[in-house]
C-alpha cells in the first residue's frame, strides 16, 4: 500500500501561502478564490479535450495539462488557506475512512 510521506502536502500548502503574500494576493476573498479555482478547472478540462478526449474548434494557444493541474492545485491550496484548513490533516483523515470502504467495480463485458 502506498504511504504518504510526512510533511509533503503541508509544505506545499505553506509554500503556496507564502507565494500568495509575496505576489500581492493575500487580500483575495474566498469568493474570488473559488471563482479562480473554477476557471482553472475549466482550463484543465479544455487542455484535456484539446489533447484527445474531444474536439475544440477555433481555439488559440497551446495547453500543457501538467501546468493546468498545478494551477488547480495552487487554487485548491489558496481556498484551503482562506478557510484556515490543513489540507494534509484533512487528506490523511479522509484516507483513513476511505481505506475502510469496500469497492466493487463492474468490468467491461
């Protein structure tokens, strides 16, 4: 079973928090951060569609899926920071509950 190393997520969250301050975005409201998160998720979806899961017509620009995922993570951390949430602790607690579940998936016939 994979094990999450200690102080990995909290380090990233702290880093994002510091960059938010350095870049002058500390005054963003929760509402603004949620809107930006939605925007970044939309850009991730668009990048995925452009690279093979559908068609996008008349689009300009190149999309890098890995960069879009990082943008989504940054905004998730920004939302968590605004809500004073420790993402790492929340993640670990949720994983403990999920590990107790039984999953049955249908196989393609």
